């Protein structure tokens, strides 16, 4: 089936595919000399956030994103890409460093959401996410966010406040999972496929609503079938976006990002009404 014929539920399945490229694969394919930075200098290390410094076609940049892992052991260790507060505080530390040294930031969003465990809440999960959102909104360096797989709730948005928000063709981005949506709205999680259509969570839906800025095409059948083709498309898009953003003044980058997200809901509502 061609990508344009896929239903929203089929795109959710592709976004969650176990062989879909993740942050580690994107960093390895697109950047050189990556140096990982660990720990939040406060509580501990959370491997579900992967980040550090690297070069992108000779440019020094900061890269970070959610990490789900590949093996069962990694899935468990990284909680399937659901960060604890120390993960978001590590992201804050890395982002502050990018600001200090005037490095552009590229983030990769791929998480069902922040980890909802009791310990995470006790350590200040909501506060950690809020501070990350506030920090990203105020950065005076270029910020490009790429939704690569499953972008869920505030856990995804915490790394999604960019001057440009790109989205892979079969990625999804929503306020919560389709199963959670169906459980809340209809008290029946088995209606998740129906929820996928209602939620407007696909790249096409979100581009039309003005939530994202561009769609990165994927190979037929999904990114996992020909990842090198996807890397080429994404590499080209990142070059163009960085070239454009680096021409702007630092104050304009921060102001533009802030206004972009302040207007997002109003723009989406206006498009829905028309």
C-alpha cells in the first residue's frame, strides 16, 4: 500500500514499529564526532534522553532526543522512551550549554509520553517538563525539532519547542495515545483505530492545522525499510532550515519561536472552522 493510502491507525503502527530508526540512529547517520553528555548534575542519569554535541556538515551543533532502545533490556532501562524528571533536567543542562556557546539545537521527538510512575511524580515530573518548555521557548539560538516516531503529550512537547517543527511522513503527534483517548471519551480502548481518525494526529493533519512546518517523506512501507533514503531527505531538510535560521538575529529567533507557539492553537482553530 502506498504511503498516501495509509489510514491514521496504520501510521500509528508504523510510528511504533520496533525497527523504526530512533534518535541514536539519526545521530549516527546525520552527525559526526558526537560526544554524549550524561547526568543532570542534580539527581542522576536517565538514558531515555540521549544528547550531546556533534558536527553537522562542519557546524558545531547540540543534538538530543528521546531514546527507546532496541533490545528488551534497553526498552526496560529506558522505559520505552518515557523520561523521568532527571532526563528532562539533563536536557535542560545540555540546552543551556548550547545557548552559552551559541550552538544550534536539533531535537528528535519519539516518546509515548513522560514516565507516569510514582517516583517520577515525587521527583517533580511536571516541574521538570515545564522548565524545559520555558527554557526552549527562550533560547536565542536556532532550534529545529523533528518528530520521528510517536510524539505523545507533554513528554514529547518538552523537546518540541522549535523555530521549525518537522515531522516524518508516518510519525504521529498528539495530546495522548489513541488508546487513552478512546478510554476517556468512549470508555473503550478497543476503539483506538476510530480515535486515530478523530484526533488529527498524522503529519498531513498537523501540517494543515499549522502545528508543524514541513513533512519529511518516507520510503514506501515506512522508514524502517530503507532508512538511508530517509536520512538523505532529512539531511537535506536540516541543511535548508539551518541556513535559513542562522541568518536571523538571536532576539528574532526567540521572539519568533514564542509567537509561533502562542498562535498555534488559534491558527488551528481558525483552520478547523473554515
